[in-house]
């Protein structure tokens, strides 16, 4: 049998993989949390991995029942920022709870996407056309980020409405350069067709 050709021989390939693991671990005390972080760091080191120096930290979940003072009282995970927020109790009383809400970075990305739609330039479209175009993305955002603390999404809803008001001022001569009138016009559209845009009927209460 002849000697195998070089191209027939198995070749070892050098592959480089990047692994990212995000996790949140709840502990009863700062001491327990710091010891657990050291244990996780040691275990990762055994696997040739390291903890992210900025994202890996101990955070105090401050609320109405936990009132101590610590430097870190918020963190971001999967697009949500967990921090002390106002909430309403069963008797409609306000209190502070440690809750997740859409992060500033996530909201920024959503606003960038909305600007990319160039709503104000689509003057040949009707309001219903715009709703059909925008609702799939708006619904996806609200179903994910609106699952917790919907108040964090209210600014985004207002941002979308401002784009629609800008569109109306360009489309209708009676609204040209009339900001107040365009606001009133969109309010009437909401009253007439409250379910036309997904965020119009998804906003809910302002707190919690």
C-alpha cells in the first residue's frame, strides 16, 4: 500500500471560542455574596475563564424594607436595569420596591430603530398604514420590556407619539408648524381608535 498523501492525513485545527455566561445570584448578606464571588472566580479559573471586572459586583437590593446605604444599588441584566423604583401596594399606597425595568441602553436602541423608520417623511401613508408598519416592532418591545415595570416604557411611547405628531404636521397643512394642534389631533385619533397603535392600549397605569 502506498504512503497516504499529505492531503489524506488528519489535521489538527486551532479553534478559538468565546463564551459568555450571565447570571444573578441572590445572597443573604454581603459577606456571603463576596465569598460566593471568590468561589465562582476560582471555579472559572479552573476552566480557563475569568469574571468580567466591571459587570461582576455585589449589589444591594434596596427597597422599603432594606434601607441600609451601599455604593451599588442597581445592575443591568438581559436589557433590564434592576434598581429601587416606586410601586403601588394593594391599598394604592406608594412604596419602594427593587424592580427590573427597560434599561437606558435598551431604550436608546429602540429610539434609534424608530428614527430609522423615518415616519415623518412618509406623508403619502395614512395613520393606519403607519400603525401596520410599526406595530410588529412596538408589540415585540412591549411584550418583552413591558413585562416588568411598564412605567419605564412610557417615555418610549411618548417618543413614538412625537414622531407621529411630526408626521401629521408635514402631512396636513392645517397642522403645519402648529405643535399644539398636532398634539390635540393625535389625542383625538387615540380617542377614536384607541387600539390602532399597540402602545396606545398597552401603556396601562403610570406607576408599577
